C-alpha cells in the first residue's frame, strides 16, 4: 500500500426525516444563503421542508444553478454573498448545486480580481465560507469531498478546483429524496459512482487488499441494486444503498494507499464542455475505449475485476480483461446509457483533435495513473469512442 494521510471532516446525517436537523447544525447567529437548482425541490417537497427548518434563521435564497454549474450564474450569487455579508451557505441539490456552492465558498474569500483564476491557475482553497448540504441526487460524492467542477459556456471550459477548505461542514442524506428523481438521473448516478470506483481501482496491482475489496463491494452493490432502484425509486431500502454507495465511491476512502487514474473524467469533462452531454454519459462513452486502449498496463486489474465482479473464470489474463470491458459496457447499456459519441451528437468528427489541442493548451501532457497518457493518446481514445 502507498503512504497516505486521511482526514474527512464532513459530518454525515443519514436517514428518513433528517432534513430538519439543519437547524441544529447551522450556527444560530449565521446569516445564511440557501442555494438550489432549477426548481425540482419545489415540486418534491424538499424546498418546503428546508424553508420550514430555516424559519428561525436570518436567511436569503438563490435559485437557478443549472446542471453543470455555470460561472456567470454563480457570479450573481457571489454578489449577494458579498453585499449581504453571508457567512454560511446551504446547498440544496445534486452535484451541480453543491459544486456551485463550493466555488462560492472559495470565491467569497478570494482576494484576486478574477475568481475564474481559482480554476485556471489551480489555486487550492484552504479556507472558504462554511457550508452544509442537503443532497437531493446521489451521484457525485460531492456531499463528502472537497472537489468541485465548474463550467463556463463562453469559453467552452469545464474545470476542477478543490482543497481542504472545501469539505461540507455537514451533509444530510435522506434517501427519501430519491423517489422523485427521473430514471435518466438515477442511471446517471449509478454510472457516475461506478466509474468513480473504476478510476480508483482500474490501475495496476500494488497489493492493497482491503482497498481493492472496499472498491469491489461498492461496484457489486451498485450492480445488484441498479435494476431495482431504476424500476422503483420509491423503494427506501434500495434508495439507501444507492445513496450510500455514491457517497462512499468518492469521499476519499477508497483512493487512499492506491494509484488513481482519472483520465476518463479528464476526457469526459471535455465532452460535456463541447456538447453538454450529461457528465455520467461522457464517462460511459470514454471508459470502455480507455480500458481497451490501455489494456497492456491495466490487464491484471481488469482480470481481477472480471473474476470478482463478473464471475468470469475462464480464459487467460488478456481474455478475462477483454470480457470485463464488454461486461462493463453492457452494464451501462442495461441502464439505457449509450456508449458511443455518435449516439449523442452528429458533430463529432473533430472531437479527438479538439481535445488534444485543449489538453496541450492546458499543459495536460501526462494523465492516467502513470502520468503517461499524452494529448495524442487522448485523441486516439476519443476517436475510438465515435
Ligand atoms: O436543477 P434541479 O432542479 O436541482 O434538478 C436537477 C437537475 O436537473 C435534478 N434533480 C436533482 N435532485 C432531484 C432532481 N430531480 C428530481 N428529484 C430530485 N430529488 O437532476 C438534474 C441533474 O442534477 P445535477 O446536480 O446536475 O446532477 P449530478 O449530481 O449528477 O451532478 C453533476 C455535476 O457534478 C460534477 C459533474 O461534472 C457535473 O457538473 N461532478 C462533481 C464531482 C465532485 N464534486 O466530486 C465529481 C463528479 O465526477 C462530477 O464531475
Ligand atoms: Zn464523475
């Protein structure tokens, strides 16, 4: 196992009816900004539950954070935070709202002129305005990690930021919120969480037995519950498993002591920036081709995954590895997720070239667990995904 340090300060409050605990977690004298998305919380009752709980606080609200949180919209919220001396933010939403709030938390204390620099110059955040979350969509793990991804339409960019100052103080995980999530978003959540595990697992063996089994148990659970939660999102037990899997897939635990790949996400973000394809779907487009392209260096872990997750017992290492890639793609397809770029857009012929150029421009010269995948390799993988 590699050396590691692990600290995750986010308090998780999990279960039915727990949204009301917001009132005991936010400091009583705080001036709060409640931030939410495009309005789903007004239809499913979460908005009224949160407002009722916030009644005793001095608070304002800001709605309208779009999926793939948009920089220009966030700047409007930032204005309010500064003008109104907000000192606590409450995110009520999925990954987009939570990521948007992480940006606000950081930008509110940032002393430079242009908050976009936090993203382009990879400025880590050691201190931000404190914030809590009420998770409405299991998928990203943002409720228990310190990363955020922000989009800017104007420049066709989608960039990450983070730092130890960006963990939520608390996150409320009430699986009852799952009942109103459309099938498409549930499929996205399963695919995103599954790929988060793959990014931290599908590298090379280093003998981290427990870490491998943590990762495998999350993938097995997601495969087991996927058809059930998709057919009945009001099944509380399945919703609980789904929610906790998504959080555990990206709260830092399974990444400790092992190499990480994250090339699938790096390429996937470019597809969202170019075409607006849902985050999870970009991962399903890239992952199978990425594993095929890199089968030489990933075959041992692919074969272990084949045996333990998909019960593939016959064949040599390479055959098992190939069979596992096929199973993974079929799993995504079973969630009604398409795995070819041409199934999402007609305008794909230059995508590989565009991503190659974007990576060169950003100095992203070596990605993946060996930092050896070049922009030219990314181009080839994307071209294989057409
Ligand atoms: O806008 P609202 O009204 O909230 O509606 C949302 C949105 O339309 C809706 N929704 C959320 N909860 C619902 C609901 N609809 C009905 N009932 C509910 N209970 O679902 C739609 C999608 O929401 P969004 O927050 O965009 O989805 P997700 O949680 O998948 O977040 C995606 C964003 O997170 C980033 C992605 O890149 C993308 O920008 N990621 C963040 C990560 C992190 N911070 O660690 C890691 C991930 O890899 C990912 O990159
Ligand atoms: Zn993801």
